[in-house]
């Protein structure tokens, strides 16, 4: 038993890093100019919004739920930022973060009060957020007119050749990791994921923790939205950031997060996000049609969940 | 604890009684909507043209709903609808006479497109049932796979327009007094009803949705039936993709956009709860008609059409909440 | 002709050949252990034709394990198993049914959304039925087929009715009909007779419904045989032709019903009637009770429960499955809602009760289903030990956790001594000790223990019992749902007996000195 579980733990701890390293190595061999020619910086830039959405998702996955709406919330946040940066200036990002965090909290409150499955609830929220994005933008592209410098530095300033936003996301991942491991609510979130009833009977505030998880998901989605606006300077309901849902879930799962709950390592999600961001480069390198990218995302998602799911505790899977 | 909750739900089932089983409440909602919008907009809403518009709009979600209801009856869910529609729709267009002159296999393009859908759906079902991965996540992945296939088929060339004018005009023609698309949808509903009522596939779907562990104990090969049901649902989505392509007169990867919300909301509001075991295709028809009437009426009243997915989302959540309200309990595990 | 559970080389010849054919069921030397616990010791049993066997025994006597062996849920460790003269190895309940052996469970296994007819025919197994051949349902033929089966057991339920609309007894009839439908067909094909097991069918039935059931059993007897499992002894005596008693995993008696009285059965179930083993002084009732319930009621589970738990004393509650004691203690802890009554903790009324509030008020609850409700597998033992949130600090202290784990691993002798290891990798007994330590370290006012020894080997059981006594000695009021009557007698200072959701008797160990028989008589 002990012998068997050791490789298991090793796989859990180092698997995501290994998968990322292998893909990176393959690409470096196939496309030698990738590493030298600013490739890492571009990958880090693309990985950042995915990583931030995935960090929120991994907290929700940690309690055994899923948030299908957070990518749409991220997009909504970017639209909101594009609209408010001009009039509000430096206060706009704060305003956006508060709004989307509250949307996440609302998700959580409805969930614990009505006890409906999270995927159904957040699917509904996804529809509402899509509609909200369309209505707020009038189905047009919204350009940031003024005060672009409030968010612009996130991707123009670089540290060690990578954009500062990426480093901020990594620091947040580390903070989230520490939160899950060294705090009472963090331990409670994991306990809910592993055994919700036992957590409740041990006095964990299950409902409050679920609201917290969805609130965090909204907050991280908001940060991702700010990154989107910082990269593109414009937002629309079909523009950059409208396609984050599957990549971000794939990033969380490749990062070793179990869809059944409890198992979650935000540090590994960093590698998961970078892996997902490498997919387009990788597919191009091996000659896959770039339009097939979403096939690759879909397949990675399915393979990642099939490979990481522990089925021991579940008799019936629906 | 279990025995308590069971007697509770049994009592509730009795209280719901015959009225709920016949779907009268949903029909009443539909009639009320018609009445309200007729009063609000007496010139544009209650006209034959508008009726045909509503029915034509309802045709595609009804066709999807027949397969998707069967999936939901088993307690599963299929989120891949829009992707399968895109892939099958593009396959259909490229295999028919079109402006790109890719290939023209004549009427065989129809079964070919359905086969694309059935294979995608069957794959979803097989991965879900054999690898024991929750259906919502497999079908979420398959959604993207389907969109990707459609995008690859679309390629970088110009939009492929369908060459067969008669076929393009067919869905909206009204030789029988109703749009052909709606008549076709009714035929599919009839087929779905026959499956649900007279075949083991359909009856076992109800059994699995009611109590899966009992179904296993009874010796029902659950995995096999689930795969078959997903394949059928894929074929339904594919047919919807073909109908959508005919309506557009061209191939598009996003032919199914917005259909997932609409269909899911319609299924739940029609009276098939996400937990499965109750409801069916006929109920979903009512659900789709409710939502189509609602959108149509709102747009005629002057509401921004872009809120459609929001309305679907709200209706979906409200219907799920209403269906599950009586099962709320302390310490209940919900994910 | 009492036969004991000692394995025999040759099965008893008595029933074989009564009809000139093999008996329906013949078990010899059948045994099953779970880890260190022998649930069914080598056991020999023969069921002939046209018999109604009453299978009785206390909770935990091994009845349910025997039934699971019979229906293929568990595989026996040893022994032979013959049905209608052929040795069989059952792969599962469905396989058992197809061999002509059907079981009707207490928890009903019907599809409530389908019609009676479908439920009956759907159980027909892989080979299907004529009315659904080719995957197409012929409804008229299906209803006819079901009506025939129902007529066979004399049921008047309409085949087209939806099962969810039926009452409990009617559902039971449908379940029996479904079971014998397959069992009879197989048995006929193989030239044998069906055997139907009814697992506590009457425990939720009204009197009139029970009468109907008795009638059905009489009809079943004409076709095959019945094993009737029940706690209601007077019913067993009335309905059965032969009675089999299990105790501690052994078959201790097997005799015809003639001349047997309820008192005889009590004695057989209990074995040697005895008083509490311990003679230590019972702590006196002092001060305010730490927990006081007045008229507690929960619809369908228990009603008008009054009890006091005093500091330093252990109150044990005994009762059969379904007597409502599990629901009661869960409600006391706030895990299930109450419909009425007053609850006081240490002299203060409680309102808006929930597990969190209960814990804050000083209650602790050890649930019976460890894997589902108390042990958080995936987290380390040390984290489980410190799972209950305490104080205002949001920060966990790894050092404090290590120190606590070291202390409690030592105190309760938890092995292996690796507090950082995933709790799921500990044995059941050690998991239970960790969960118990989680509560004991909080020094609770009231310690509610729901079957604390379930699935534990004797060594771990002794440690847990010592902990319970120590907790009481330190001033906690203990409320104990014991697995066995002996356990309740040995640990409990006061013993409450529950029957059908009510407290049917109260015993004080010093003043009343009850025996196991006294308790049992008030339970059933």
C-alpha cells in the first residue's frame, strides 16, 4: 500500500511540471528559435489570463464543485474596465474587482441556499454574463479611451524577460497555496472537497466556505479581465478573453486539480496554465492546423480529467 | 435518514399527482404567455406570420431537445450540442452541392451528417461511461472538439454557400400550413416519443434516471445504454445542425450558437429535472414553445434581442431551483 | 433437534428427500470474516420445500452478513452452497435471482417512476421477457404477464399503476412479485423450487398490511420456500414453520416452531442471560444535566422523547434498527431538524440548533458511518485530529498540530505512529481512534457516540471503551448508541430502551440491575 502510493504522490507533486517541461523541450527541439526569440514572454503573456481564471476555478474544484461562469465573468470584467477606465481612472480596476467578486459571491449564495448542482447554476450565470456583456457593449468593441496606463504596465514592464502580470499571478498562486495549507478556512475547503458531510459534522462552516470559494473564483476572474484589457486595450463580447473557459479548466486539471474535490495545488496550476498556453505553439510546431486548436483544448481537457480522476470513492458517476 | 427522505419524496410525488404528470402547468404557462403578449402587442404578436416565425424558431431546439431530454432522463447532461451542430452542419454543407465545390454526394450528405453527430455523441458517452468521467465535463470537452472540427472544415477559404436553392427554401415553406422545419421537428418528437414509450432504450433511460444503483442490481447494462443514448442525442444535434445550415443557406462553425442554453432551459422548464427519471420529449416541446414565445414576445415588445442567452440562463436556474426545492435539507451534499 | 453451528462433514439428511427431491438450499460450513472480525462462523443450514423459516438474532448477530452471502453480495471465505441440488457461486444479486433465489430488501429497490408491470418484468434479467423481446415493449402482453404474476401471490394491485403512487405494503407486494417472477421461472426450468428471502418486511407495515403479507407468504409456501427475517417475535411464531436463531455469527438453534414460546426465543437470542459485567460504582446524578430533552419530536422518526444526560454518567440507548435512536442523536447534535420539543444544554435553552452551534455549546458527535461522515480521507491524520475549528485565529499552527498529534497518538496507541499520513491509509480501528481523539481533545460537555465500535477489532474496541469511560470520569456526559446489549450494559450507567420512536423503558444500573433479557423484551 505504502509502496504503491508513493509514486502516486510523486506524480501528483511533480506531474504537471514534468508534463510542461516535456512539451517545452519538444518545442525547443522542433522550433529552436522559440526560446531565443521572445517566445517565453509571449507564452507567459498568454498564460496569465488562463492562469488567473484557473486559480479561481481550482478553488471551486477543491470543494468538489465547478464554476462554468468564471470565464464569462472575466470577459465581463474586461468590458467593465474598458468602460470605466476613462471616467474612474485608477479606481476603475478596484470597482471592477468588487463587482465581479460580488457576482461570484452571488453565485455561492444562490448555490448554498437552493442546493442545486453548481454546474447547472453556473451554466445559467454564464448565459446571464454573456447577455450582460452584449447589452453593456451594445454588441460592439469597447476601446479604452483614457487612463490606459492604469493597467498598461502589467504587460509592458518585464521582470526576467517575463511580464510583471505573470509574476503577480505566480505570487497569487503561491499565496493561494499557502492559504489552502496553512489557514483554517483553507483546510476547511479541502475537507469539504474530500468529505463534505464529515466537514459539516466537524463544525466547518460549509456554506460560508462554499460562498468564499465562488467569491474567490469571481475575484480571480476579475484579475484575468484586467489582464485582458491591459493586453488588448479593448474589449468585446467575442474578442480576446471570450474563449477562456475550456483552456482554464484544462489548466486547472493538467495542474493536478481533481474534479472530485480536495486535491488542489495552485502552484502546479501555474505549470498547467503554461502547458495550455504552449498548446498553440506546440500544435503549430508539429504541423497541426491552428484552427484545430480548440480540438486540442477539448481533448486535453478530457484526457486530463480522465487521467487525474480518482474513481475509488465513487460508485456512480453521472 | 434515507427512509425518511424516501417517504418524504414519495408523498411529494403523490401530491404532484396527475396534473404534473400531464404537464398541464407548463401548458398553462404557455397559454398565459400567449395571452399576455397578445394583449401587449395585438397587431404584431397574434398573427399567422408571427406564429410561423415562432414555430420555425422552435424547430431546431425541439430537435435537439428530443435527444438531450433522453440524456437528461438518465441523469446525465450533454453540453456538446453547439459543437456537434457546428461539426455536422459543416460536414453536411461540404458534402452537398456548394459554392466551394468540395464534394456533392447528394442526399447521402444527410445520413453522413447524422453519422458525424452520432459518432461524436457516442464518443462522449463512451468516454463518460467507460472512463467514469462526469458527463458534463466530457461533453464540455466535446463541445470544443466539435467546434474545432467545424473550424478545420471551414478552413481559410470563403464561406461555402449551399447550391441547392430548393433545399434552402424548404424549412420555411408552409405547404402543410406550418413551416416544414416545425413539421420535421414534430416527426422527430414522434420518433422520440416512440423510443421513450415503446423501446427498452427509452424505458431503461427512465429506470436509470430513477435509481441507477437499482438499475445495476437489476442487471441493466447501464454503460451500453448510456452510450447509445448519447449517440442518439448526437444524431439529433447533427440534424439540428443540418437544419441550421439550411436556414443559413451556408456553412458556419457557429451555427448552433445559443442553442445549448435554450435547449437545457426548455428541458428543465418543460418538466424533465436534471436528476432524471421524469419527463421526456413531449414535455420538452412545451418547454421550447414557452421559451420561443417568450423571446418572440419580448423582442416584439422592444427588448434588446441580445439578452436572449441571459433569459435562458435565468429560466434554466429558476427551473432547476423549482424542481429541486423540496429536496433541500440540512447536511445535504450538493456539488 | 437443535443443530449447532459446528461444521459438519455431511449435511443433515432430514430435509433432503422429504419430497423425494433435493432441498432448495443447502449450506455447509459457510463462513465469512471481515479482517479480524468473524461475521459468520462456519454454518450449516438446509431449507426444504414448502417451509417458512424465521431467521432471528440480535443486531450484529450475523444475519445481514448471512443474507449478503446468500444473495451473492459477499463471497464466502469457506464452505459449500447448493441451490436445488446444484453447487453455485453467486456473482451478485441478479445472479442469485436467476438461480431461483430472490430477496426482498427492507430498502425497496423498485423504480418509483415506472409502472408495476414494468418493474415486475424488468427484473426478468438478461434473458428478458416475451413482452419486451427485441427491445420493443408490447404493453398489453406486458400487463398480462404482470397480472398473472400478481395473481399468483393474490395481489390486487393494478399492473398499470405507477409504483410511486403505491403505499408501502403494496410496493412490498410488487417487490415480492418481481422477485418470485424470476425465481419461479428459473426454478421451474431447473426442476427446483424458488426461495424468497423477506428481510424485515413488516417493520414498516401497519397491522392490516401485515395480515396481507402473511397471506402472501402462505401462497408463496405453496410454490417454494420463504426465509423470513424479523425482529417481531410473535409474528415469527405465527408465520413460520421453523425457526433459526443466530448469535455472535453462529447458528445457535434450528427448530420447528411447535411449542416454542417468545420467552424461549429471547433466551436463544441472548444466550446466557446476564447482568452488567462491571461492578464499579455508578456515579451519582449531580447538578444540572448537561443535556436535557423534553418532548422532542421529529415526524416519522421519534416523538415525545424526554431524557437527561448528567455529567460523569454514561447513558446508553438500545433499540432495534428503525427504533429512531440514530435520528434522535443526530437531531440532538443539530444534524437533523426537530419538529417539536425543548432542548437544553447545561441549563440553557437552545434555538437555531446546528452542528456548529452544538459544538460551540460543548457537544461532540461521533457518527456511525465513519467513511461517509467522520473520517476525511485524503487529509492527514493530524489534520483530521485538529479539524474542528476553534478560537478566532485563522492560521493553522503546524507545530501545535504536531504536538497534539504526538500526544493523542500516544494516549490512544494509534498505529502506525505517522500523524502526517493520509487518514484513509490507517486501519478502521485506528481511523476511529483518530476521530475520537478529535472530539476528546476538545473536552466536550456531552459526548454523543453512535456505534463507536462498529467494524473494530476487540483490541481497538477495548481502547475506545476505555476512552469513553475516561471521558465520563473527567466529567463529560456520554450518550451512547451501543452495538450490542452487552456493550450497553457494561458501559451504561443508565440505559434507555427505544421502540418505534419512543422510549419504552429506562433502567438504572445500580437500582434496577437490568439483564440483557430485560432490555430485549422492551425492544421488540
